[in-house]
C-alpha cells in the first residue's frame, strides 16, 4: 500500500494525520510504529504514566488509551467500509470515551500491550483486504472516507500522539 489516499478520500480534519505518514508502504510504517512506540512506552515508569503536562489534560495513560480506542474505531470503520457497508457509521466523543474508560486504573505495561495487540489486529485486517476493498468508499461521522485512507489515518494518528508524548510528556 504505497499509494497515498487522495484528498477526496477523507475528511479535511484528517489531512494533518495523513501528512505525517512517511512516503512508502503504509503497512511497513504501521509495523515499524509498533516497535518504536512500544520501545518508547516501555522505557517509562508507572509514575510517568500518571503525568499530565497541564491541568485538565490527559495523563500519559489516558493518551495511550485514547490511541487504542481510536484505532479500534478506525479498524471497525475500515472493515465495515471494505465489506461494502452503506450505512453511515457513527462518530464518537474521544473525551467521553477517555472519561468512561478509567485508563489510570491500569498499568502502563498493560496499556502498552493492549495498544500493540490492537496494532497487530490492524495489520492482520489490512493483510486480508484486496486493493478493490481498500478503495471502497463509505461514510463515518457524516464524512466520506475510503478503507485505504483509514489505514493512513491510523498511522498518522499514532505519529501525532507519539510526537505529543515526546514533546509534552517526557521530562
């Protein structure tokens, strides 16, 4: 999957994520991200997981949980669209999801393992999708998107949050 999605394959809100994805095969990027993100997170202490860089901002654990939740949702969207779903898929409120999840009650290690297992599922799903399925269009959160664009959004979302972790959470 080296062909980048065109701008008509996703909502404008996702442009910044897609632009973060390096040129080349997005599957390789997704595989490499598992190693890089897990290595970064595994180097941190449990205390680091509780850190918030400002009042009312998510803890590092909550950021990791948000990354996992978002990847689950994007995977569901990708599967649905690739299989030809015609119904508009719902949006979600990430703030409410984080509040309801109680990520701080989990260990940083467990959250990291959870996230990497979801990424493995992403790769497994992508390996089953044909070029035709990846080009299928559907709607999520009242915006048109292709299954292929969702793979790039997943990769870019992870890069976006890893950059935030490095810039704001690591002391």
